């Protein structure tokens, strides 16, 4: 087993997305629980590998990032306490 460490420049869009997702999940336990449940379900699928896992959780992450981005820009709409 080996560990891969990936570094992203602080100004990169990926870094911002990681922080937006982190802050969104910290803001509401229901979203944390939903994300944890999704991850457990995907990890437990027989015959699926790490690539499948990453690909299959992306729709949830993409939807969440879109909401978090709107919230960060101060636009009206669902906030962290709203259901996805």
C-alpha cells in the first residue's frame, strides 16, 4: 500500500471547491450524515473499485458545490440547512 499526496495551489479552483464542500458539510449535520451515508453505500458495492467510487459520488458533490457556490456569492436560494 502507498499513499499519494496531491498538492493544489491555494488559488486553484480545486482548492476553493474543497473549502466550499468542507464548509457546507460543517454547517449542517444532515448534509454530513447524507454524505457519509452515500460514501458508505458506494464503498460497500461489490465489484466496484476506487474509480467507480469517485465517479459515482460526483453527482452529489457537483450538486452540493453548485449550492455552496451560490451561497458563497450571497445569492438567494437554499442554504446549508436546507435539504439537498
